[in-house]
């Protein structure tokens, strides 16, 4: 690995270290946007990179605080989501870069709904919709090797934030009649404009420049909202090590990595918010980065080792208590450098 790789890595950082609410959901799908630094990039620091990413998780275990809780406490039963994200970055020069990205949700949501007779029923509902667009800039001109930098940008309210209408047994359920299938925190968009700030650091731990450390942190907070609902602020951070084994077979670079990810989000506020929102969790995440010419392939899994979720004090407050969490999160990304 050469020093030019650290400079080129800024483009990869823009692809992997965008923070939080681009993937807003009941338990912080934005964690997919942190960590996983693509150390396999080669070539100069300037140019265009386009990419696509697939993320997947199933939230089916109810949690209250740090403990598993009865499924009967939570009116939501299962949230299975595939995220399809596309984006691109442009390194203007050695110091400055810009990026744009947008996710699309494919979500199967199993939850409890109330029919006109007042009976509670459990049904499964499918949704495919865009999330919120993010525009991000970066600067890494603080030191000569460009290994220290800052991130800044905005999330725009382009994603679907209003629950769609569904017909169930001849009855229509929507926000219009006050009985939405999807709550605000389970929709792809938050309806808000958010600011994003962050920082990153990386460097070599060995003389041969094969063992690399990295650290990232991003913070996102809403500055406008729709109908008074405000998604919680979120802080995500990741730190880890990557080792470049060099060329192997068809790959120009094979680099496994290991990282620790911390994700914190405050509770939502305003109309249609819930006391069953906000969390903190720590995840362990091994990954692998592969390079084939201009193509970079990255994949990882993330496993929570600590989880704390806010929850209602008792069922009588909202008729539901706890949050659904996932046991494993999956990520795969392919990028191409022009």
C-alpha cells in the first residue's frame, strides 16, 4: 500500500462514512452508512467514482432497555428491509471532494392494525419507496498525507414520509383517517432537512504500510420538519484495522478488516412521535475489501454486542412498548473509478 492510497481513500470514505438518517427507521438503519472504509482503492486522489450498495436486515426481536421483551408488548412484529443505494463522488483535487447518494427501500412490515369494529388484527404490508437524498462535501488538506479530514453536508426531504393507504377487507387505512399502517419512524423519509458534520482519521501502523488504522464519526440533526415531527439526532462512530495482503489471483488487492461501531440516537419528538424511539448500540463488524482494476468490492456483517432502546414506561401509555431490533446486519457494495 502506498501513501497515494490514503489520499485516494477520501473517495471511498465519502461512499462509506455518510451518517445516519439517509436510512431512517424504527431502530436506526443509518448504521449502514458508517464504517467499512475501502482501503483497497488505488490510483490518484482525483476523479469520479460511482457505486451501488445493498443492505439487509430483519428486525424481529422486541427489546426494552437492554433486555429482550415479550413480543406481545409491541404492536409491531417484524420489519424486513432491503436497501438499494446508489451514488457517486468526485474528488475535485487533493483536498476537496463532493458526493451524492440516495437509498430506495423494499420493506415488508408486519404490524397490528385496528379495524372499524375496534378489533386488533396482524397483517403484513409491503412498501417500495425512495429515501432521503444526501449531498456531502469533504476536506482533507490539514496535513500533507491527507489522512485527517472533515465531512459536512445536508440531507434533503426527498424520501416518502407519509404512510401509504392500504385496503384491508374493504377498509382503507391511511393518515387521513388517523389510523396509519406505517408510523413516521418506519417510513423511508423523515420529512426533515438535516445538517451533517463529521471527521475521519487513518494511518499506517507498520513500516510496510500494510496494516492500517481508521476512525470515523458523523453527527446529524434536523433543522426543519414537516407537520412538527422531528426525528432524533444521531451520532455514529467507527474504528478499526485493515490489513492489505496485496495481489492474489485476479485481485489487485485483498484487504480484510475488523471494526467496532457505536451508534446513538435520541428519541423522536413532536406529533406522531413515540416514546419507543431512540437507542444506543455497539456492533462488531468484520469485512473484506477486494480490488479488480477499476472495480472495488466491499462486504461486511455487523453483529450487535450491546443494545439499549428507549421504551414507554408501560403499555398503557401508547398501547405498545419496546423496539424491534436485528440480530445481524449485512452490507455489500460495488464501486467503479473513472
